[in-house]
């Protein structure tokens, strides 16, 4: 197979065994063959069919956004403007706004229109060097429209230069036709939506909004029990607005991640540490909702729970299609170090999506998923937002900046 050499780089391997932090290797080259990294050596020791001199630029692993709601119809910008002008969310919701407005718009949108909207949003992530992105359903809330959204997520990964991890979030909210009948709707999810779309191979993990404005702890466990019988992995939106025990529940079912977790207590942290559940931090929603209760960062550090960082891009609470912004917010609002933020979008995000085998590190034998940046140090990328540092995105050994042709 033809070989390609990226020469004269500062490698940010994210391998703590190298220097205890970013895993920096100045003046090194990366050799790629058949889509995989086959050698990492000091500059000048390797040769290849094609040589790309990056002139001492940084090469980092591809960024990973482990929590997004990318596929939806319509816009809630008008609602946000009304809230800024003093109209309450409750009033807007009573008029048919809020998540139900997005559900209606998503159901009314054709697959073609939803795809076109989603590509425009996805482009922001491509421009920031994201190589793996999680995309949830959750705005269709019936079999037909949940299928439509997951098919679009699949198509985005097939037609663009990015890997997509798909999550079923039918247990996101109660659809309007099931108002005040949460248990009846949950049965539809358990008996119809989840097994059908799992059989069709449209998702890898199932999620639930376990919260006082979502699904109860008992309802969430019913969903997890049904998922377990089908061999479906789980994760959860937990402890965002209150302490309900959802994170510990996710951990008991060996969940991939517990996301939001602002109200998480030490018992929940211990459960997550015991079962290997990743803490997925979502500072965009914290900022947009003007919250004040922060995730228990010190407890997560103390008990060794890996912390991922994600954008949570969605129309209601985090309309920010920017993982670099989320990294900055995680430092400024939650107190993460820049190194922790970088770990949160590489090695820990890969763990949150159970994709450690091919993302998260620059390492011999792994697929060639990396970025070339025009800057001197990893901290630059989350410090000076808005500056287009990205020079190349390399996914499966193929170099490109931006989206692949549709």
C-alpha cells in the first residue's frame, strides 16, 4: 500500500506515559499506511511515497464530541429572544413552545430538509477538527420520525469525512399525544421503537432523560432492563436539575456515561468509579440556562472518574455547535485544567463512546485519526476561540479540511 509521512511536527499524543501530560513529542514524524499509523519516529528517520512537511505544526488526535442532538427541525431562536425580553419558559411552553415545538418541526420536516439542516450544523464540527461525533435522536418521539433522524445521522457519517456514533433518545420527553401518560409512552419505546430500530442497526446505545421534568428513576430503570434483555448498551441524562440517583442507576447497568451531573453526590460518583461510567460534562447548557450548581469536579478527580467534555448542541439549552467553545467553558465555568479539557475530548470522550480502540490517542497500530494545527501548544486551541487554527483533518488516513462532497 502507498505510504504517507507527516513530517516535522510536534506530536500531541495524549499518552501520559510519554511525559505525564499531553504526551508531547517535538520534532517527530507520523507514518501512515492503509489508514493506520505504522510508525512514529524522530524527524528524518522515516521515508514514504508521499511526504507532507507540516513545518513544526501541532498534530493531535482527532477531537471527539460525545454528546450532541444535531438532527432536528426548526429553530428556537425566537423563543430565546422572547425569554430575553421577559416572557417565561412556562408561558412559552403553555403556548406550544419548548421541546414540543422542535418535535412538531422535526416531524413536519422531510428527510431531505433535515439532512440539509444537519449538514450545515455538522460543518462547524468539521471545521474544528472533530473526527468522531455522537448524534442522538429524541425529537421524533415516534417510530417513523425517530427512524428518520437516525437514518440521517447514519447518512452524515457515510457521506462526510467523520465517524458518527448514533444514540436512541426516544425517552427524551413525553410527546404531546401522550400528555400525562408517560408510562404508556414508555411502553411504546420499550415494545416498539427500541427493538425495531435496534434490529435495523440504526443505533449503538440507548439514552434517557432521567429528571423531574423527564422520566422518573423507576421509569428509567424499566427502560434499562428492557435494553439489557436485548443486549443494548445504555447511558443517561442525569442529575442536571436535581439529585434523583440517575447516575448511580446508569452505573449499575454498566452505562457508558452519565451526562450533565451537576447535582451528582459522592455516592453517585463512587458508583460511577466502580462500574467504569464516564462523567460527561456539558458546560454549554450550564451557561445557557444560567445555572449555578456545578458538577462535583473535585469528587470526580478524587475517585478517578474520567471526565469527557461535549458541546450538547441542541435547540433548547445549548445552541452551540462548537466543541472548542465547550472546552473553554469547561475550564472557565467548571474549573477543569486545559489538559483535562483536552483529555475530555480525546481519551475520555473515546471511552464515553466505547471507541478507545480507534480514537483518542496517537499511537502505532491505531487508525490514523488526527489533526494538523497552526499553533505552538494545545492550550492555544481552547484559549483563542474564533481563530481558524486547523490546517488538516485526517480521518482513516485521508487528509481533508472541512466536509467531504455531499
